[in-house]
C-alpha cells in the first residue's frame, strides 16, 4: 500500500505518525491494543521471539514489549498512553 504513512513534527518534542490501512477502524484499533493480536503482526528483528506483551489500556496506563533473540539478548520498548479514543486515536509515549 503506497503512501499510507505520513510523518510530521508538530513541535520540537513530538513526532506524529499517521498510517492508513485498508481495514475496518475497529479492527486496526484492536490490533494495536489487544496483546493476542499485536503479537501476530508486530515482529521484531529476524529470529526474535515476542516474549513480553503487556498492555494497560487506560490514559496513564502503560505498555511493555520485549523481544528475545536466539543469543539471549533482548530488545524492549515501553510507553504510557496519553490519549485513547476508540477506534480513532491512540497517543502514547515511546522509549526503546
């Protein structure tokens, strides 16, 4: 799907990513917010296993994702949900 991602910088401390999918909005929102669905598509580097997928879906709640590579090293990310408007908007912080 060409031209489905747009990136802007609303301020010097923000990056806004907007993606378009050929799917119902409700399904796309659920794929970002339900661990059993997120683990099916959010793959890490080749050979890694999506080991931890924790989501506390509420404003002020957080998420934590961890991928483990075959050599035992880990890649993780976490963040805090700042705005949740199902099924149209999900705003969060990200720390890798």
